[in-house]
C-alpha cells in the first residue's frame, strides 16, 4: 500500500489541474500582439476614467477650476471610456486564452521569485477582470454587489494600472523579443504559425470592430443607426432623450410639485414661483448631456442663467460656488456643488425647457441644471434650492 501512495497522490493531483490546450498559438508572440492592443485600451480607459472621476468628485484644490470648455469635452472622454472598456473585454478574453497554459504551470511555485511573479500576475488578472466586469454592469445599471461602485472601481483602477506597469517591467525582455515580425524571438517560432496567428488577430480585431460599431452610437450619434447592443439609444426616451433616473425612482411626483418654489439663499435671499422664474430673461443654448454610462446627446435647453440668479442674490457669480439641492427623496447626488467657473459660465442654466417644450417630469420638471462639459449625474434635476457659498 505504501508503494502505491505516490502514484495515487499524482493521480489525485492531476485531476485538479485545468484542461491543457496544446495549440501552438499559446505563445509569446501572440500574447504580445494582443497585449499591445489591450494595453492601449486600458491606458485610454484609465486616463478618461480619471477625468470622469475628478469631474464628479473634484478635490478641494480643483473644485473652483474645472474646465467648462470644450462644451463637448465630457461627452468625448466618457464616450471613449465606455467604448474602449467594451473593446477591452474582447481583447482581455483573447489575451487570457493566449497565455492560458502559463497561468496554470505545474508546479505552481518553483522559487520565491517565481512565487512573487505569479502573485503579480494573479493580481493583474483579477483586477483587470474585475474592472471590465463591473464597468459592463454599471453601463446597464445592475449592481449585484454590496459595495459602492464608484470608489471601488476607482481604487481597483489604480491597482490594475500598477499591476500592468509591473508586469510590463518584468516581462520587458520577452516583450521586446516578440514585439515585431522580425524580432529575434519571433523568427525562432515555426513559420507555419503565421497564417493561423494572422487569422486569430484578424478575428479579434473584427470582434472589437463589431462591438464598437454596435455600441458607440449611444454617444457618437452619427452611428446611432447601428446602436444595437448598447443599453441606451440617444433618441429613445421622454422628449426624445434617454432617462437614467425617473421621477418615480427619485420619489418625485407631480402632486408634490403643486406648491413648488425656487429658494435662492445668499446675502439677499429670495424665492421665486415657476411663473416668476419664467418671467425672468430667458437664455437658449445647445449643449450635450452626457452620462457616465456612456450615452450622450445634444439638445436645445432654455432657462435662466445661474449667474443671473446668483447676482440677484447679491454676489458676483465669478467669485462663488453654488450648492444645488434636488427634490429627490434620497440619492448620492441629491445635493451637488458647482464651482465658480461653472457658476459664472453664461451657458450654465437653470433649465425650464427642453427642445422648446417644458421639461417633462422625468427630465426634471420644473427646473434642472444644464452646464457645459459636466457629467450628466451632476446635471441635477428637480431643483428647488440654490445656496450661494
């Protein structure tokens, strides 16, 4: 019995190993080629994600200096963020397929150095998969986890980026050897792999193209006719615009707006009825509204400039921030602040109309904020109070 134990152990351990793939394309050249694309996608995602995060949650030193131009800036950066994030899902799957045998080498640890390398790869894979998965679920607004999406997604983005940089540093010699078709390491690979590798890379590129074409129309409206897979279409919704959070979800009802008043708090505090607000000088602007989920669309907005309301409260608008309070019952963005640059911008409105019609209840009736180069989640709806800070 004793003599059979080693064999039994080997048999038991072998059943725990993942299935083996013997295809020749599980090689460094294929992994490097896909890794170049994946690295670009993650770099764009990370940079545009930082822009989105700091526009939504600016640190104190930046709060009063957020750029309001170009007016379509956030529309571009967040559209790129979501588009490259979706493309990264395809590329990450291909990359993991290419390196699959190396993820499950046996024995799993050969030395301390090997253990540290394996640990760094585990962190890289886990953080990358976490980012693309949670990002995808955020686009469709499904949150099956117990944590808050924004801070966790932001924190893991730094972990993933650090892991990628560390992985590139560790694998730099191997990457260099397989970077191009004429690299020394690549020339040593079997020539018959060339057609198969090209087919794989073309297939991956085609899949990225299809995913992009069928989703990017939610933000790049010239392609909206191909918007088949995105959860939002730029023309679908009340008054021809999508809606993320309805009045019912926010706990706002038409009955509760019967006695609505706008309260402006400042050195010369005042209150306005809807009729009085409509009687003030009105401004009409064309601005995009762009949401963090990746959809955006331009529209004509009409209303009163926030700077005029602030000035009427006895304060020069270019020197103050404004706290905006919604009638929402609850929500992370029920109260938001606009820095001095937004407050003073002539395009920042307390909007009353959308495309020439009074706002629908789901779009923020009776009044909402619309400002240039600003995340949609901060374009507060159902506004009833402005505090001049």
